[in-house]
C-alpha cells in the first residue's frame, strides 16, 4: 500500500530528516561557539566556576583554550547528541502541532488587524509553548553538558545530569527557567510581526530580494537584542537547578540581582557569539524549509 505525500507518516519522516540534516550541517560546526556562549553568558551564576576562572579576560578563544586544557577538544562538542535527539523530537511533533495551528481561522491584517496579531502571536506562542514543554528536559541537559566543560566534570553524561538534578530538586527542576523562555517566545513573536509589518509597509523596494533580506536580518537582530536578557536569566536559573543552595529564588529575583551586581552588561555577556550562532541557525531553518517543501 503506497503512502501519499501528504500522509502524517511522510510528513513526520521528512520533518525528522530535515531536522537531522540541518543539525549535522549547521549546528555541529558551531557547537564550540554554543559551548563558549553558554559559559560566557551564565558563569557568574556558578560561584565555584566564577572563582575558578577568576579575573581572566573571558572571550571565545580563552574559554575554548581552557576547555581544551581541562577536558580536551572533544568537549567543545559536548551535548550535541542530546541536541540531535531534541531536533528529532521537534521534527516528529512539528507537523502535528502545525496542523493544530492551521485549524485557527486566518485573518486579513488590512481588515482584522487585532485578530491577525492574536492568531499569529497568541496561537503561535501556544504551539511554541507545547513544543518547548515537550523538549524542555533535553534542552536543559544540553545546556548543562555544555556548561560542564571547564575544570573537573560534574556529570558523566545525559543520564547523570537527569539523575543528579531529580535527586536534588525533583522533576520540576528540569523545567526551571521555562517561564523566562515562554516570555521570550511571546515577546519575540509579537515584536517580529509588529516590526515586519512596519518595515515592509515603508520598504521602498518591495520586490527587491536584497531589501527583503535586509529587513529580515534587521528584524532578527533587533529581536535578538530584545530577547537576549531573558535567555541570560533562563540559563542562569538552569545553572543552579541541580544545586541545594540557590542564589536566585526565581526569574524576577534573577533579573534584579543580575542588574544590581553586574549592571546592564550582565544581561548581554556572550551576545556577539550568540549572534553568530543565530545567523548560522537561521541558515539551518532555510535548509529545513527546502527539505520539507
């Protein structure tokens, strides 16, 4: 019996192949940058690591050199198999979640602007929330393994991360920082659609692909800067998720203490590397779309 091209099985299979392909071609090469960004962004939340690093001039090169010295070059890529598994799950669930999203009626922004934004922002955020919740434990493990690359290893692997975190603070600890992540998702989607509508409406060259590309990059960069503080808070909370003694009581407390102790710059540590990884990942999305379509 032949399976039609639009069957759920074909859609899921194509989604998985697309996600794995984009991960291997795009995310694997930038793994060292992701690892360095995780440490730069949130090392202040781990007092032991912050003390160990001391007053070194931290940047991508010095962090990667330290990782190479402590654990070897292979640790630059630590946690990538978990990333791959996360992307496989995303490929499996994305077609199903998109079918749910497409049930919501579409609205013309010229006549129903409020409903148009409501559908794309709230509806899209709900789908994103479902995906985030499904893959959250894997995202947590991925971050912890990347963060655990300087000095002596605290975790032997993904199972050890899960085991020690659950033993210390229960299953809910795997979802620490989820609220910051969801706020980031809503803010991103809202600002994306607002900025897109504004910039495309004033674009003097609507048919020029270069102008469209420039607008897309401007929107991506602006949203990145808007959402990066939320990502910093999210990762700082993940740093302490498996600790008995906590520096931060929650998202708001993390915001307040980071600002008080580190200033505005404390929310933007490692942003230059993250910009580079975001540009590469956007290329992965293009590859994903090419394969699925």
